[in-house]
């Protein structure tokens, strides 16, 4: 397929990421501002407010880190709490069925790996295009790697 992107290419839910990070910054700023404006709070209580805001921002930033990176040597899937590198030949099929929250990769070991970096949440058409591109890359690379 001639219209495949040049590798490496990174797939991530851009709009969802923007919403999560923006929300995290706003939440942190509001909680910090409230802590500073409440005069009856002790310095320790104010610090606990700021810490709570930072913790909430950290959770949202962790949710926003998901991505799928396709490179010459394979695919790296970064999910919320894990990172896994796959050789192209390990990926048998790339699935994004109607109603799926994200792409699933069927692997040669019989398992399925969720790839949260491609999710139809806010940008459904973008996710479908990304899933098709990853599928085409996997098909072209896995057949190329066969002896």
C-alpha cells in the first residue's frame, strides 16, 4: 500500500488528551486558588489542598499518556499502567468494532491487547482512520517479515 505513513508514527487520542490535560490544569489551579483564598486554613491545610490538586492533575495526566507508536522494529503500546513492545509479526489483526472503547490487537500468542491510544471517544472518524492505518501497517510489515 503506497499511502502508508512514514515510520515512526504515533497514534494518540488528541482531543481526549487535550480535554484531560486542560481539565487537570484547571482543577489544580482552582483548588490551589481556593486554598490560598481561605484565610481560616492553616499552612498545612493549604498544602493538603495543593497536594490534592496535584494528585488529581497527576491522575488525569496518567490517563492522557496513552499512545501507540508504530516504528520499523514493531509497535509500542502505552496504556494507562503498562507499556509493551510488539514485533510486527506478533500482531495478527487490528480490531475496532462498533461499540469498542478502543482498538484491540489480536496477538500470535492467542491473547488480545487493548491499545488505548486509538479510541473513538471524542473523535470517532479519526480513530477509525488510525485503526485502518495501523491495520494496513501491520499487514504490510508482517507479510514482509515472513521468510
